C-alpha cells in the first residue's frame, strides 16, 4: 500500500504521465530525475507535498506553484522558459506562492556552461 509512503526518489528514463502520483496522497518529499517530459498534471493530488526536487528536465511551473503545502523547491531554473523563470522569481521575491505566506527555501541550479 503506497498511501502511507512519505518520501519517494525516482530516476526514470521515460515521461512522467498525468496523475502519476495519485496513489501517493501522503507523500511529503518527492525527488524526480528524468530527461523526459513531465506532464503538467503529474503532481495532481499531492496535497501534502512539502519538498520537491526536480533534476535534468523541463518542468511546468503552474502545477508546482499550486502545491498547497510546498515549502522547499529545488529545480534547474534554466530548464524553465524565460516567462516561467520571471514568474517564479517574482513569486519568491514577494514571498507569496498561491496564498502561502512564504516558500521557505527555494534552490535554483544554474547549469550554464561558459565557453
């Protein structure tokens, strides 16, 4: 039974589909590493998620900002499009992420290589 699982670390070579985590209602920490696409509805139902780590992929921003209990977000910001980067930085700067008083810890990884 996955309902009681609170932490999950995934390294996968395939796309992460919509509702991928629907059976993990009590998940508090999720780490995803993939080079494939993450569907914008993959995080649906993760209402208890507090920490999200996304590595090596482009991730849709809106579903991340909609996670009601998210306190820590780690992602490769250069994998976001420019508009999403600006929106995320604006949300962090003003300290409000969809009604929450603050996103306590946001870590951005820059993977740009200087030639």
